């Protein structure tokens, strides 16, 4: 009888093993199918940027882990796996044509499309442009690695300004848990202006989320002439001394939300250029770098307009600047309706700065025109500053003073030592609504006598 039980148990276990093998083989056959499927059944896992360093020196101001993008309902998307179009994914072979073909096919698809860069593959791409508009929305899902050529000499002379460009798209989502590596190390010491890693130009309804992007030769992301842009859950990194490696740059772009991201680089974490309107930046950890900047604006006597900008719930660490507005002498236009709220500074040089004498050389001349800066609010900005510079610097134009500057609950203490530096104020009008550290008695009350002339310089 015991032998009979044993025989039955063995037979049952063998049957279950064979049944499991059959199911596993079926799954493997499905996952190895690389052809386009209009109604695919792949599972797109939720992905996101990694959480912040839990060993932060000030956990009271640490952000929560970055949220993961919502999972994709893959049954409603046509699948375009780049491997089906010839991508090798070994990091050596050029996969540019495969990506272009996959894009063109997805762009022509009447259903919403999903271009997949699968995990475990590293795809080498050279300079290319993904052109829209497309027939429907596209998700560009990067779960593997996209890498640029690491030798500057391998780039065509006429294609060194940009690496990956998305032009005239509408309804594009670039997302995933993968890595985009700009391989900028060999570019940083070159005299020529290197390329931007990812550029979105003349596009609408753009979403970028969940990716890790590193080591761009210049800007990591740049949005030009775009409308309705959402950027979230990114991890952008390059060395602190890498030149001009802005994390995210916005130019002539409206209705922008940048949030829940970690940026460390060699220039501005986020920079806002001319023609930008309705920009909201929230829950960002920035540094090392150059902080969050509006500008530079007005270079070469140009006109620039920026309005309705909010920077909120931000941590800035070990950076050359905190929140900054910078303009060149000789420009025109205005910066207005800007709010910097609930910002923690950790050993930051120039935590609060308006610089209307911005210049990259010693040859800039003082001129009679400049942008009009008005209606700027600084609220609940606290932390420590690098004592090499004053904690507050309001350097406004001789001819075009800053007006309606409002300061509330600012407490900035030296990172080293006990002596609190005095603020710097020049031709700035506004009010401190609470006691501040340092005291801001240098703010002039009311409005300048020439304000009626200045109003003609405003944009909105």
C-alpha cells in the first residue's frame, strides 16, 4: 500500500511538471515573437526614477520616492518592437535605421502605437529626427538603454547640434525604466558647441516620464516652441563640472509642468528661456548644479518675455545658485508674475538672486535698456548658504528698476560660521512682509518715479 501511494504521488508530480513546462513554453514562444501585433498582449511594467538617497543629511527635507508612471493598457496599442525592424541592441551596431523605420511605421498606424525598446538591450543611435504629426498617439517605451556614439569625430559635421529630435509631434509619450546615455564626456573639453541630447521642437501634448538620462554633451532636455508639456519622475545626472549640461531647458514653450524629479548636473537644473508662459515646477531635488533659473534673457539686445512661473516645494543642494533671474544689459521685454515658494537651501551660493548685469566676459558695457522685472514673490525659503556670496542678491538695472518684489518667511543662515552676511540690493522696490534673515531693509518702498515709462516695456 505505501508503494502504491508513492507511485500515485510521483505520477501526479510528473503530470504537474509536464503541464507547467507546456505553459512556460507557450509564454516563451509569445515573448520571442517580434512582429507587430495590432492587439498585442505584452505587459508593460510600471517604471520610474529611483528614490532619493535615504542617507540625506537632512531627512526632514527629503522628498518621497519618485512615483512610477501608470501602467499602459497594452491591449489598446499596436506594438512596434525595434528588434523587429533590425535593431541588434548590442551597443556596437548602429540601430538608427531600425528606430527610424519603427517610428515611421508607428506614425502611420491608425491605432495608438507603442514603440518598444526592450530591457536587456543597448541600442546605439546616431543623430536622427523623429518627424510627426502622426496618425495617432505614440508611446515610446524605453526599458533598455539608448546610447550615443562616444567619439565626437564619428558625428557628421552638419549633425552636431542635436542627437535625438522629436519634431511636430502631437500626443507623444516618452517613458520607461531604461537609460538614455548621451556619452558627453569627450565633448566637454572641446571648443565647439556640442549637441543637445533630447530636443522636442514644435510639438504638443508631450509627456516624458520615468527615465534616467545622463551625461549629455550639452542640455539633457530642450523644449522649443511646444505646448502642453508634462515632465515627471526623471533622474537626470552629469558631473558637477560638466559645462552647459542643463537638465531641462524650456524656450518659447507654454503650459509646462515639471515635477517629481531628481536633477544633478553642471549647469541649471531647470532653465526657462524667452517666450515661456505658464510654467509650473514642483517637487524637484536639484544639485549639485546652478539651481533653477529664468534666463539668461535679452542677449544681443533681444526682446524676451516670461510670465506666470511657479517654483514650489524644491530642495536645492550644494549649488552655485538657488533661484535666479538673469538678464543681459541692452535687452527689452519683461519677467513678471513669478513665485518661488517653499524652497529648502542646503549650502547654496546665491540662494536668491536677480542679476540684471549678466555677462560671460569682462567686456560687457552698461546700457540704458533692460528687461522689466516685476511681481516676483519669494515665500518660505529657508536653509543655509555658502558664505562666499550674500544670501540675497537683488542687482537690478540702473535704468529699469525691479518692482513689486515681495519677500515672506525667508530664513537663510550661513553653512559655516556665525556671522550673517548682509543682502545686496540695487535699484529694487518691494516689501518684506515678515521678519527675514538676513533683514531686508534695503528694499525700497513704493514704486520708482519712472514706472509709467517702464510699463511700456512689459509683454503681457
